[in-house]
């Protein structure tokens, strides 16, 4: 249930600032990324903290869709890659004995005691936060990428637009047009207790109204200043990455496969849902008129 990463994707910020995968990004773009990376408040009762890609790899093995072990002890340099990995997944070690079982390593790293990396992927209109485990009111994941969509054009400090990608089709949420900024231009965001849903305000947020009622609880607890530890990548899915970015060529899921699906006809989700792939589509209502500003 820990989160492996926060992945921030910023694109179309300023004309001429984007780089190619083989070329370093400009100092100008790096300054923008550092200036706009969010302050994420983790709930004071949070027990599933962020971690890193390297930490996650230490506790998983690569499996095929039939649960056959393909690779033990993968890491960012050696994990199997290529199109054939698209139906593979990173399975927890040891395996889960039940759909809602918890392993010690799901706790991750307390951000008050450990510097946790923020993985920044420069790509069109999308930001991604990545977690090894996520606890929802209905379903859980052994690894999650929570997509935070952050569009930062050349706008005033008070005009930062943010929203979280829907975790289920039945989610009904209206996101505010703006979020508060702190320490300059850092958006102040709130990670919900356990489920890690991302909100622009603290408090109780109801996001499913039927057939069950689900709520997220968000409050100021542990301050995660994501700009303090950044790993930046100009991401291109068609690029073959090498060295410490080799893991980006892995195309499979980042967690266990779903189980406990007996409840799905009622809840719409299994007790344990599939681990996510690296990228998901952005929300359909996210503004696409950045250039107009």
C-alpha cells in the first residue's frame, strides 16, 4: 500500500522548453518543474507511505498472466522489457495469502524521516504519482500510480488547475478551478488517508454516491515537499531507455493481479484490484486551451 513515487508530468509550459529523450532539458524547464512541484499533505493517520522505484523492485518478482514467475529480483537496470511484457505484472514477495492481506513493506517510507523521490515525466498534460499499495473503501491495490493532472501554463500564481483521474467509472467528483499555492508556486494538495485519492482541499470528500457511498478523508499531517528530491525524465514511449532508466521499457502492470472478485457485481470492484500500468488517459474534462492563455 505504499506509494512508490510521485510522478509529475508538465508539458506545453513554454514554447521551446521541451527536450528530446536524448537531450537534457533546459535550465528554464527544470526551474519551472522545481517551482511548480506540489506540496502533498499526507493524512495524520496515514500508515501507507510513499517509497521509490528501487524499493518496490526489492519486494517483487515479474510474473506472466498465468502467475508463472518470469524473473526474480528485478531492478531498474535488469527488469525484463519490451512489448512482450505488456501482459506481465510485478507480484509481491511473498505472495498475498488473501485479497486483503497486508505485508510489512507496504508501509513504505515516512516522509518525515526519509527523502522520497518524485519522478517527473515531461509529457502532454499529465502528471503521475505512483504507489506500491493503495487502500480504498471498496478495493485495494498492491501498487498504484495515482494520476494527478497538473496543467501549468504561463498563468498567475493563483491559477493552478489540478484534478485526479477517476479510479472507477462510478466516481462523481467536481474539481475546483484553482488550488492554493504555498512557498511561491507549489500547489497545496491533500492525499486521502489510506486510499491516496488526491484533493485540493482538506476535509471529507464523497466521491461515490451509488450503489454505495464512499468518502475520502484528507487533512494536514505529514508534509511531502516533492520538489526536494526530483528524478526528471523527458518521456517518450517509443524511446528505448538505457542505464538507470531501463525500467521505463517495462510495459506490464506494477502490482498483483486482481482477486476477491465475488463482491464485484455489487461494488463494481474486486477486493484487490489489478496493479496499474504506467500511464492512464487524462480526464475528459481537463482543460486543453493552455495555448490560449
